[in-house]
């Protein structure tokens, strides 16, 4: 702190005779007590601007910031938003690799996929309080983004658990490990298990996490009314009141992405009882989901398009006892030989409903 001051004074040539006084003023300015006073003054000004008595929150305020102000405990995955890190995380997620801090290209995390093969980075649910694949389908169609097995990274830092419900039940604690309670571990698990890739280095995980923070929810995403903003902005000091405001804010969005697995119908000819397929919805599913990976040049060698040939091939298999049947491939996916080939992740119910499986069947059978 002292150095630049001194240099500036060195350049200053005082008029003759005034030298001793000037020096004593400088000495005084630099004296310990005086600089302590300046520091305290600066700190006072800083806190005055950083923590206003009455926070004024609006649609642009990050949700996490508001929750923290209301006394929410710090998330284990909290990170400062540093643009250089966000950029590296962005590159890993979208292109599969980045450059390290010495400027060297890293190797690909996965030979087969990038994260966006299976995850969106946009909002994909019109109502953040429910995970409803039917509402999601129309919503993503309108936005022109795909309909995928993995949950979007948008708002992922605002979740409180990952790989939920049947993922932990069916894969067991050995595979899921810490990933249910730690976003860092969830990222690592997906790099190795879902992507069939290499473990990411610590800094790479932090880069991805930084990018995730740039995708956090803001108050504007929650659909609050003008009155809701008033209520929030009137938040006082009372701990019980703050706790109830926190709980209330959390009713506007899900704190986890639910995942329940399902089975093929008992009789494939009859399909899921009581549901009638809608071919036009099935067409959307085919285009926004299946073709995302199965179009020519996609991640799968099994090519699908709009030709009668590929649709009839799918159609023939529907009622068969085969992994190629829609009734098998959707709820069970395919398995990877560890580390050796791409596989197809299955769809939990929250990512494709039984009604939607029937819709897809109706579309495929219309050929
Ligand atoms: C082949 C498909 C696939 C690829 C590639 C993939 N994931 Fe996933 N990922 C999934 C599936 C399926 C889940 C299951 C849970 C969910 O998202 O609903 C998941 C879950 C996650 C979760 C936990 C989400 C939650 O809320 O439960 C994180 C974090 C994650 N993946 C990070 C990544 C990252 C980072 C990459 C890239 C390095 C990646 N994934 C690549 C399929 C994939
Ligand atoms: C996230 C990418 C992805 C999505 C989305 C996806 N698949 Fe797949 N699918 C794969 C991969 C990878 C394989 C493994 C086969 C391979 O190596 O190419 C596969 C395999 C299959 C197979 C078995 C092929 C074989 O030769 O064994 C069928 C059938 C299939 N998918 C149908 C579908 C249908 C129908 C949809 C839409 C509901 C769909 N897939 C959505 C990636 C995907």
C-alpha cells in the first residue's frame, strides 16, 4: 500500500525551503495510526455499500444470494464466479475439453460424449415446482432444445441432492457414493460412469462447477408476484421470520430432480393399460429426443431418420422380447461394457412418461 504512494512523492519536486514540511506531511500520511484510520474508513464505506440495511431484491438477484441473506447455510459447492473459470467449464461441458492454466490443451473427458449429449443447459420446465415430462416436451420444443435423459444444468447449483430416488436405490451406495450429497462428486461420477470417461482433475471439476454457478436460478425465474417481492424485501432481523421466508421461497422450485424407474408393460402388444398414443406428440419425441443421438453423425452407430426403413425397423421390434423394443430401450437403456463403448441411458418416469412411450409407439406404427 505504501509503495505507490512513495513513488508518486518521489516524482514530486518540492519548491525550495518547503522540503522539511512536505516530508513531515508525507510521514504523517503514512503513519500507522493514520493509515489504520483510512482503512477503517474504507472498510466502513465498503460494508455500507455491500450490505444495505434493507436489501432491494429484484428479478436479477441470484436466488442463492437471497437465501444466504436469510440465513441459509453455505453450500458445500459454493465458489466465487471467476470468468476465466466459467469459460473453461463451459468448454468442458460443451466441447469435452479445454486448456489448462499453462495454455496446454487437455485430453477429452470422454471419447464418446460431451456433457450436452445428455444434459441441457437451458431451463427446460415451465413450472419449476414440478418435474413433468409432458409439460417439458412442449416447452423444449418451443425453445428448440432437445428432450433428454439427464436433467438440465440450469439451476443445478440450487439443488440440494443429486442422483435421487431410484438412482441410489438401484445402483446402491457403492456406485453412487457421495454423489447424492455432493455436487462435486456428482460431476465426477457422471464423467466416469455416465460419460464412460476419465476422472476429471480437481481444477476441471471446479471449472465445471464455476460454469454451473453461472447457470444458477435468479429470483426472476421463480415467477414471483409483485407482492412476493414486497414480502421478501421487507425481511427483518427476526430469525424465525427469516426461516419461514426461506421455506416459503423453496416452495417455488424443486430442490432435487426426482427420478423413478419403470418397467416394460406386462403385455407388449397391449402396451401400458388405459393409455392411448398420440402420433403427433410421438413425432416430437422422436425428433427432439431419439434423433438427438441417433441422427447421422450423432453419438450412436445405430442411425435413425425419417425414412420408412428406419421407422419400420423400430416398429417391427415393439412387441418383441428384445432390447430393441421401445418398451425395453426406454425404461432400461443399454449397458456399457465398462470403459469401452457408448451406451444409451434409460429414461426415468420424470424424463419420459408411459403416456409418452405410447405416443412414440403411435408415431412409429403410423409408418
Ligand atoms: C450419456 C449421457 C450422459 C453424459 C454424456 C453425461 N451425463 Fe450427467 N447424467 C446423466 C444421467 C442419465 C443422469 C441422471 C440424473 C439426472 O440428471 O436426472 C446424470 C446426472 C448428472 C448429474 C446429477 C444431476 C442431478 O440433479 O441429479 C450431474 C452433476 C452430471 N450428470 C454432470 C455431468 C457432467 C459434468 C457431464 C460431462 C462431463 C455429464 N454429466 C455427462 C447422463 C449423462
Ligand atoms: C443421449 C443419447 C441417446 C438418446 C437420446 C437416445 N439414444 Fe438410443 N442409443 C444411444 C446409444 C449411445 C446407443 C448404443 C448403441 C451404439 O453403440 O450406438 C443406443 C442404442 C439404441 C438402440 C439399440 C441399438 C442396437 O443396435 O443395439 C435402440 C433401439 C435405440 N437406441 C433407440 C432409441 C430411441 C427410440 C430413442 C428415443 C426414445 C433413443 N434411442 C434415444 C444413445 C441415445
